[in-house]
């Protein structure tokens, strides 16, 4: 084999190697650009928002029709909002609503209400709440006089649970019926506008009062 043939063979070999390297680089570049495009599209696409566990429909004239989302495990209902990011706060403009009147708790697709030692009381379908009580779709939640209708989307109601509106005349003070505990009152409590510091109670290991003013 002549020197000229060897040189031509070496040149062709290097040309093939260079072509292969170029193709590999091109494939890597195309793959990177495709990956980067998918990343940008994913960042621009709004994150899917999970539906709230419960909605509270405002029945008062001041906010009639407004629907408040209970979008976290614990939602504080009251006259003022706290600063703890772990809680969702719903502010209700009423002098008879305590600063931290009640808490809505969403656990395992169940929705509960817990009174926070409010002066004027928390009621479900006109029955005063004594302890942690499960809410059902269509219940009327009342913070003394402030009325909210409970909406629980896509929740299957257990057949052995009935709403208080369907009749629970057997309920007496301190008696639990279908997971609901109420206090029978001989007369409605005297209206007490909230002022100054308010007595707080614990939620029996459900939540702490940290961040609830």
C-alpha cells in the first residue's frame, strides 16, 4: 500500500469519526433542547388545584353569596386573621363573632367544627355545639347570629348518619348522637360583643392555639 493510499484512508477514517461525533453532539443538543422546552412548559402551566374539602356559603346580607374555601386542614373562623401560615383564616365582620370563634377541621374527607370557647356560642342547625362535631353537607353553621351554609363537595354521606335537621329530638345535654354533641339551651345566650382578650381553649390534641388570636 502506497503512502498516498494510507493518507487517504486515514483522512477518510477521521472524517467518519468526526461525522459520528458531530451526530452524537447533535443528538445530545436536540435532547437537551427538548427537555428544556418541557421544563419551561411545565413551569408556565398552572399547578392543578385540588378541590377544597368544604365550602362555607355566607348567608348574611353583608357577604351574601360569598363562598369561603376550607383549603387547609384547619380553618379559623373569627373576627380577625392570624399570621400562622399553617392555618387558613376566614374573617367575618360581626361584633358578636369572637376573634377566634371556631375552627373547621378537615381530616380524611370528614369535616368537623370545634368551638374555641366563644362568648356567644357556635351552633349547627340551631343546636349549640359542645364538643368537636362532624359537619354534613347542607348544615347551617351559625356563629351566634352569623349564618353560613356548609357545602362538602364529592363526599359520600354514610347511610347511618343523619343531619340534625332531619330530627334528633332525642339529643340531650352531654349526649353524643351520630358523632354530634350538642347542648340544649333553655334560652338563647345574651348577646355579648367581643372586646379585649378572649378566653381560649385547647382543641384536645386536634390543633394548638398557636397562631390563633
